[in-house]
C-alpha cells in the first residue's frame, strides 16, 4: 500500500511538472479587451454564414493574458499567435513561451484576438487595444518598452500593428516575427490567411493596405525575423521583402534563415534550431536601444 502511494505521488508530481513545463507560469486573470462591447457594430451583427461557423466561444471574446516577470527588466512583449486567421495556435505560439521570457525579466502578454472573417481591421483593433491596456498598467507591471511578436498569420498581425498603428501609445518599439505572413499579394501570400482576413474578392486597394512590406516607414519598429528555407506554407519571400523594405526605410532589421524546420514550430522542441533562434532573439533584445 505504501509503495503504491509513493508511486502515485510521484506520478502526480511528474504530471504537474510536465504541465508546468508545457504551459509555463500562470499569469494574472485575463483582461477582456472590450467589456462594454465591440467598437465595430457591423462585426457584432455578422451575417448568418459567419454565425453558423462552429468556433470555440473564446475566439469571440478577445482578451489579454498577462504573465508578469518576477524581476522585470522594463521590457514587455505582446504575442500574437498564428492560425491563418481561422484559429489561434495559442499554446506553442503563445503561452508556452511565457516561462522563457519571464526568466529574462520580460513581462509577456498573449493576445487572444478576434478572427476577422473578412472584417479586415478587427484583429488590428484588438492589437491596438491590447497595447493601450499594457500602457495603462505599465507602472504597475514594471514596463518601460513594449514590443510585438507574432508567428505565421500572427506575424502578419504583429507587422500590421507595427506599420498601421494609429497613435504613439499603440506603436510597438520592436518586432519579433517567426515565419510571418507579411504580404497579401496573391503570388506569394498564404492564401488561407488572405481569404480569412480580406474576403474572397478583395479590392486592390484593400490588398495593398495589408501588404505590410508596402507600409513600412522610417517610424516602423526594428525587427528580427526567424524562418526556414523549407517552409512550404508561408513563402520565405514574405520575410525577405519585409527585410528589404525595412532596410530601405533605414530601420534596423535582422533575419535568420535556417536550412530546415518547415513551418509552425513556435516553442516546440522538435525544431532542431530552437536553441539557436532563442539565443539570437535574446542577444538581439539585449542590444536594443531606445
């Protein structure tokens, strides 16, 4: 009996430890982005075909998950998970990275943004609102500088925030982009992300508006990009064109292209260059000047 209890206790401890390693530290209670209702009335009154989609309830209730650093160094990262604008990969491209960033003294926030379904500005509105919330709590959380991070379609949202922000308070001060969607040009975009963000037949004006490589200015935040040569989901040309746009605008940019890895690895250990990319990001963050 005693041996059984010891074994059971060990199993419980192992399970709890595994979950802690998988999901990282627990954050504070999530903050709803729009407790008084969405700013876009047309989104609230979505057509029936949108209403009929089977989606987790959380995707329609945007919120900000906060993971405060025990010893904050003044940096904060707003993470935008990927998912092709049709879901949120908010585990390995979201909260699993909290423990890593917290260990560096960085306050980490995961944005649970709304899915657009053709209401193109909805994710950007959520990202700007999240930035405003962080600014409101900056002193409380020990935050001095806020950057944005995104993976895949979340990288498109992150770079959209960096190029389309509407006020100084919502401007990110740096960008970390993992295998991001950048363009909406049909020849090399990720078509699923494009269709979900812009709709099936977007105008040329709308396409150009969300081609973020065309929206870079000298005020766009410095960026580091992580991607793989063999990414067959999001063409590496997305990042390459963004890199050259930043360079042309006089904005500091760093890009690391690994020979293998494909797409969507996020925080997963199976990516053979995980140690390399995380080390490069850490070094880049240490060298940032504001």
